C-alpha cells in the first residue's frame, strides 16, 4: 500500500503517486480490543466491500481496555505500565493492521483513548505523563514503522485542557514519540471531544497535518459545515474533516449528554445530511459511525447508551451502505481543484435541517449542490460556471443513481426544483463540453 500525504494545495489527501485519496472513515474504536481475528476479517471485509477507506481504532481501548483482556485473553500492558507492553496483545494489533492492509484499508490508529491521559468521564486509569507518553509513542511508532496503511490519530475524545489540567504537553509528547519511532513519513491528526476541533489547540503544531472535528451526537443537524468552513479559512492551510458526527441508530441526546431512546435516534437521512454538507463545505472526506459498531456490542457485553443491534447485525444498516455513493460522486468529478462556494446559490440556503450546501471546481467546469428536501426550489448563478451549455443531473444519495435532467444554455439564473420523492438530492451541473460521465460512475 502507498502512504497518504497532504496534497500540494494543502486542502486534500493524496497517495504517493499524487492520486486523490478520499477519507471515508468508520469508527471501530474497539476493533483491536473486542474482536477476534475471525471477527476482524468479517468486519474489515464488509467495510472494504462498502467502499470505506479508513478504519478508526484504538490500541489502548476505551471500554476498560487496560483491565479487560482482548478476544485472545491478553492485556495490552503489564501492571498498567506503558513502558511494559505485553507482546501477545501487540501481535494481535499487528495482525489486524496487516489484515486491513491486505484488504486495501487504512487504519486511523489512536495509540490510546483519552481516559488514559485525563479521566473525565472515562474508566481509565490515567497512566501517562509527558515522559511516559513520549516513550510509549516511540514504542508504537517503531512497531508500525513498516505499516504504510497507518494514519496516526492523537487524542481520543478529549480536550487539550481537561478538568482544569493542561494535557496538551502529554499529547505533544506522544506525537513526538510516534514520529521518532516511525523515523519517516507520518500523517497525523487529533481526535477531540464532542463539539470541539483539533485546530482550537494544535493548529499551528508542525506534527498536526490535518484537522479533525467531532460534531458529535447531541442533536440532529448540528452545523458541522460551519466547523469545516471555519477551519478551511485558517492559516497555515490544512485539510479538515468531521471525524465523529452523529452515529446511525445512536440515541439523540439534547441535554447534558443524556442519550435516551425517548428522544429518538439518528437515522440514515441524518447521517447523509452531515456527510454531504461537511464535504461540500470543504472537508477532505468524512467519517461514518454506527452506535453498535464503535463499541462492538454483542450479547453478553454491557451495552453503552441503549444499542438496538449487535455489531454484526448493524454492518449493513442503510447509512453505512449509502456512504459509498458520496465517495463515488466526489471521485467522479474534478477533485483536487474543488472549492466550497455558497455564492453559487441565488436563494437563501436555509438553516439547520433545511440547509443547502454547494461546491464546484475552481474552473467552473462542474458544480454540486446538496439539497436536503424534496420539492425544494432554488436558483444558481450561471456566471460562476463555465461552458456555453450545461448538462444537469439529479444524483440520488440513497442509491447512487444518476438521472439526467438535460442540457440548457449557461445564462442568468438557473432554476431547479428537486424531485417529488427523496427526501434529499444532489444537483450536478457540468460544463457539457467537459465530457464528464454520469455522476458517481
């Protein structure tokens, strides 16, 4: 596998050949801790088939990862000492990373969950200070030195300042240790707590190659597009994505992290809205998540905040199956010169659940507009596009189907109304002379 790099324009990700790399992630936080190799094979093959590219997983896991053994009966550390790794546990981690590489999947590897740095609401125990974090980082960096499919993620659902303690020096030491251990190219980001982003503390740090937000699970239609747009404007320029949005089938929690089923659950439509609007706002990709899969919930395990399905039952939920259509759409049109452009819209984009988001190629050769409603009328500014004639399509984010609207001259205000069914659609407008294939093809 080829390692992943930041593109020359600093907005996107590419492989070593310069080809675009779309981060389509899944949160399998407990993959190393709770899955046997047979279960890892089942999960990874399912995600490969669905077009995911990055699996986000944690070496020292959240759910009592230090004291509850993995599927093979092994703990990660001896006596909770980060400088005394237990070799059989790490051999399992190695094997899962290698299996992912065999399937063409990248592992977004968190060396530890955040409760081992700052307890807050976690299980812990806290085992890291700056010195031990640096040494542990070197250990895991050396261990993964030859694994080209590892993308590094510091943090683990934690702010830099936790419970009044500045933990940023610990995270910086961990990042420095990883880089020293790898001894070569690393692609690195930071997973923050809900409602926060890596840029708020670490944007100017040299080790942070791309920014990550966690828009979280508190309520539908949290404006993650605004978070992405905020980081898009920062300098120095760095790619950005939402690394933990609302999870499919997760209870909605509008008050003080009280995730209760009576508030409802996020569904595939909620998942699509957050994904398309974040990407169209300028993100270099997006991470999906399912409430049963992040915790690898199964019979006999303590459920966390009311999962409905076992993780195996959740593998083929609609939202997971529909994410490939976003990736295919983005890869079917000019990629590395794409820019967000709300100026395309001549009508009010709306707010919340009704918010419309637009993006286009910087040369005007195509435009994409995500519309979350059926029978929604809006207008575009033809002057921001190129070509004498425009070929227009409706793209169905549920099925990946492309429906040709037809061609029309590029002039004035372009009027469209989404189809009667839906609820959501993507309008694709191409310069007819560019010769693009159908969206998603």
